[in-house]
């Protein structure tokens, strides 16, 4: 404890001497005054000890070094000259006899003070260069990794954004809703997709909240927070179908998710992995997914067809479900090209033993066409059910039982 306090105090003293951080006020006139007082004090001391012949005036190096450290070359040279004058012609060789110093003696001494001032200024310039380079490198790493941008204004904005996500992680501002996943031929509910909703400012889509969380280094934390929220509510959902949760590859491969996996009811879970999120290491991710499957869990590829490497991503993950992106579903009944793409995804799914879930079905024509193409499951507000809270789903399920309609919301 004492050692760390001593080191901290020394570091603060060096920073005061070396100069302010970039953006802070400079000057410190009191230090200039202290240097002046030291010069006068050592001049009096030189007289008190009997002159330079008795004790060399090396004490003048202290104010020279202080001035050079704080004010660099200008300070070192000016105070070096002042020290040379004070310790030279203004101090006798011997105060008792009144003998003066030979000019060569105080000229040599003045040169020594000047060289000392320049040397100290050079050393502290190098120290400042190292500080600046380290600080710049650290800021660059933070910018590249998304932890923090550079610049005071950007750092303030970063702090605001991070606190916004931390507020959500503190239990304020996020709720979960559940959208039915329906078997298209029977229109019976097969499961639910869990979707996050945010009721805090700024008002924006959920994907932008998660994107911001990743930008401030809290992406995994927010995704796992959503998982815990789903765990608290999923037992209240009607029926015994599965519940799918959207997670990025980074979260699934994280130590936090691997640690939580044994505690999750994975036999009812489908992990949806979006292909918009790059996968850095498919081998490492595959080991986590293997563990998930060994416990009864399943994997879905979300937004298939919407990314640049869709089919490669699908083949690498070998999912049990492939979710057909709504951009391929919208107007699929009227666009031959979209039908061909959707049919291609359905054929790929059949080859690898997976089922297709079509997202965003909004018309009767889209529903009929997808059935014809062999798409087994679907989601959409049209007839299939919109996202609702658990309470609303329970009430809707009770109404379905009374009316004798299929179990869907």
C-alpha cells in the first residue's frame, strides 16, 4: 500500500514537472517562481560557504534541471545562463580574501550548466514523445475494437452510449415479446421466436440497440441479458413448442455463454445465428454448437439469403432450421427470381436435413407460394400471429381453445 502510494505520488510529481496533458492548461507560473527562488537561494548559499573555491556550486543544477524539464530547451538555456552568471562573476573564489574566480573557471561552469539544461530538456522531450505515442496507440486500438473513439467530444458520446446500455442491463428499458412460428400446412404453432423490445430513448429498432451495445463493448452482456429474460418467461408460454433466441457468433463462442449453457433448458431452445455477424473461427464455434446439440438444443441460421456468404455460412453451421429472410419472402408469389431463390434455399435445406422457416409472410399469395415450394414453417402478421407478451399469448390461447381454432396466436 505504502509503495503504491509512493509510486503514485512520484508519477504525479513527474507529470506536473513534465507538463500538462494535451488539452489541459499550461504555464504553472509558480514553478517559474520556484526556479527563480532556488537560483537566489543557491547564490546566497555560495556566498555563505565561503565562495566557489571552498564548495563547487553544483546546487545550481537543481533549478536548471527543473526549468529544462518543465520549459524544455528555452528554460534549460535561460536558467543555465542565469546560473552561470550567479555562480560565476557574481560569486568570488574566496569570500574571506575577496579573490575572484578566473574567467575560464566560470565560463566552463556556465557551459556545463547549459549542457545539463539541454540534456535534461532532450530526455524529457523523449519521455513526452513516448507518452504521446502510447496514448495514441491506445486510442487507436480502442477505436478499431469499438471500445472507445478518440477525442474529448467522442469520449463523452461514448460514455453516454455506454451508460445507456448499462441502464438497460440494470433492468430498465427492455422487455421480451414472442412471435409464433407456425407450420404452414396445418397452421398449428410449432414454437416462438423471442424478440427484444426497448422502451427507452432514443426510439429506434432493437437491432440498433444491440449494434450500439457491441460498439461500446457490451454486446455479449446485452445478448445474454436477453437470454436470461427469456428464461424467466418461457415457461409461461402456451404449449410445449420450442423458443428461438437470436445470438451472435461472438456471444455463442464466448466463455460466458459456455459457462451458462449447462443451466439453460436447451432441449426447448433454438439458437438463431445471423449471418450478418462475421464468424472469426468456425472450428471454435462448432465445438460450442456440438455441446449445445449434445444437450438437445438446435441451431438456426437467421436471415438466410440476405448476406454475402449465405450458403457457405449455412454449410459451415449445419443448422436444423434455415430462416428465409423476409427480403426473399416479400412478393415471392409475383417475382420469379425470388421464387427461384426461395426454392434453392428449400432444396439446400432438404439436402442437409434441415427445415425452412419463412419470415415476414404478409399475404395469402405469399403463404400459398411458400407452401408449394416446400417451406414447412413460417412467421408473419398475416394470419400466423404477431409478436405478443406472454400474458397476451396465454389469453389468446385460451380464446383459441374456446373457439376450437388451431393453437396459434
